[in-house]
C-alpha cells in the first residue's frame, strides 16, 4: 500500500484576479497618454503649403483657428468655404467668432490671442485677404499661417 493517496479529481485552481486592477490602470494610463484630443472636425480640405522658415507657436491654448478650403463632402459644392470651429461660416461671421474666442479666454490672456489661418495651398488669395481685412477691423492683429516645413534636398 502507498503512503500517499490521491483524493480524487481536484480540477483546475481558480484564476487569481489580484493583479487585474493594476493591469486595468496601466492600460488606462497608456491610452490617456497616447490619445490626442481633437477639438474640431475638419469640414474643408486643408493641404498646407510648405515654407522654409517655420516657427512653432508657444501657447497653443491661445490660438484660434480659421480653416479655408474646399468642402470635404462633394455635395456641399466645390467653392472655397470658411470654417469657424465646427461649422461653416461667412465673412460677416468672423467678428462674432473673434468676440466669442476672446470671451472664452482669461482676461489677462486676451491680448496674447493669435488667429491661425489654415489655408489650402490651392485656395485663391482673394478670400484670404478678405478674411484678414475682417480680422483687422475687429482688432485681431496677431495672425499666423499654418504651414508644413519644407524638406531640404
């Protein structure tokens, strides 16, 4: 007779879930760090022109964007359109847009507010000049153009 007896079929042991919260928080942290938040959905095609001398904007929180280009959806036509935040706008809506952007900022930061024009490279300069004239009338003098750096060959 053997000294050690088998006590029948024990089955598989239960899976330990002690480290499960650690794994979940690690995944949550990973996705929080790697995810970018998009504020606006582009309704116009913007293929930025290239430039040799490019400077990055220091405080992107003080930048408001105006997009100019052809609509993404062909059912909206092929004429150049202006996008202010998440909706199409017209030239006469630019003063109201600038006023809302100023009101959304802290009073001390309002003088540092920059308007960035993201313009498609195939857009005619007439509409860009009209937008700049409207910005000038409401006192938005800090204007930048969004471009891509030119690759040296």
